[in-house]
């Protein structure tokens, strides 16, 4: 099959496209130009454009120009790009409205809002690091999360941006797994404490310990302090790295949770992490690993695969995760029973659960 494309008024040479049985034909241009759409989305969030449109009863470009103080040609170009990519609708009278996903997820004040995660963590932090991906692939040299978070401002931005999304994911986890009888909960690399907060809200008998890097722990403590006293009093932070001996008691915890940790450390340290979890658990205790994971067939889902690729830029010696290799590391660490694996965030994250005999 051949396709002919007109670019800048010139007919491009035919390019051969291989049709893959059972799969949608790849759109090379959409992939190559995808960064432009990303930057349009980031700009919309940075400018507060979606909130301006949401609050306006009649959002025309002249009104938006006054509110945002942006020259009309530039603003029109941005609005057109966002409309072309399905984020905005434009009426024949030139009135702009948000499409349902944008109204649901990218407007501050929406209960489903996660625009800060996209704006700060993806737009300001991860995006620029991917520009060196080709070099990192050959050199194997990249910053680590630990070195990155030595900067308190970076650590705070990352942690705050992650918090709302993690709260929602923690609520999903509490519905998928019965944690009602958990007394001691160890949240390793727990960031903002979102998982511990949700578990403590749901279970008045649960006491949580969050193990985090010092700069991240500082932000996490401030977030936990905003909870009701009966919740905050049962969540304790311990500063340190998960990559050395943990400052917790062995054999005392009912659950050890690692959310977004296994894919953020060098592959050689995954088994030692799980060995420490085994030591920390009571007999019958569970290790819960939640992370970006592709399917065991190693052919998708696409967004999970891209997250693993992105991690290379901040964890060059890391492992692209799938349930099979997580399970293998768990068994190597002493867990005889890996009870279940299931999808958490559709097309993006999975959970694997192991039980200590």
C-alpha cells in the first residue's frame, strides 16, 4: 500500500506503509508532531485558558484576549490548534466551549481535576528531560530520582502535582482489595502520603508509616497535617531512601505498598526492595506493587509503554515492568504465593499482589 502526501504545495515521494494484520496502521506524522499538541495543552493550562472559557458565558477571542493579555494572532493560533485536537469546540459565531473531557479533567475546581499533574510534572519536569533520550540510550547516563529530588523546589513541585491523581488511584485500590483488617501499613516511596491518607480515612484501626526521601517527606508531612486529627495522627513519615536498610521493624506490617517505585529504581535493586518488604511483613502479610506496566506480550498498551520509555530519562538502569517480571522478582525475594495481578488505571498501570507464607 502506498500513500501520497501534499506538503507545502509539493507532492511528497510515495512512502510504503506496511499493513500489520489486526493492528491499526501507524500514523508516523501524528507521532512525530505529537509534541506540538502536548505543548499546546501545556500552554492552555499554564495560561489558565480552560478556566477562562469555563467561566465565560460567551467566550469569544476578543474577551479572552483582554482577560489573558495575549495578542490576538497568537491566541487565535493556540485556540485553533486546541480546537483541531478536540479540546475545544467553536461555533459558527466564534464562541468557544470546552469539550467534555477538558471540562471534566482540566478545569480547576472540578472534582476530577488533574491539570496540575499535567502542567507541572509532565509539562515542566519530565518533558524537557526526554530531549536527551537518544544520548541516554547509548550512554546509559541519566539523573536519578534521588539526585533530582535533592532540589527541594523540584521535590515539592513533583509531590504536589502527583497528589490529586494518587488520591483517586488510592480510592480505586481500596475498592479492588479488601484492606479492612490491616493494622500496620507501610507505604514505601509514598510521596504525598495519598495512599496512606485514603487507607487511614477508610480504616480507623490502621496506622501508616510512609518511607520517603527527606525533601519529599517534608512536603508530605505538610499535606498530611491538613487532614482531620484522627487521620493525621495515624500517619507517620520516616525520612530515608528505600534503597538501603529500612528504618522500620521487621515482621510487624500487614501490608507493604510500593506505588510507582519499582519502575523508578535500577533493575538490580528491585529484588532487594522486595526482600526488604518480605522482612517487614508479618506471616500472611501482603506486598502490593502498583506501577506503570505493559502487558506480558510486550506490545502495549501504548501509554504504559511510553511511561516506561520516559523513565529511561530519569532511571537509565531501570526495568520496563510487566506482571511477569514483577512476579519473577517477588518469587526470587521469597514470596511463594503471588495471588493476583489486575489493571488499575486503564491502559496505564497494573497491580501485582504477593503474600508472605
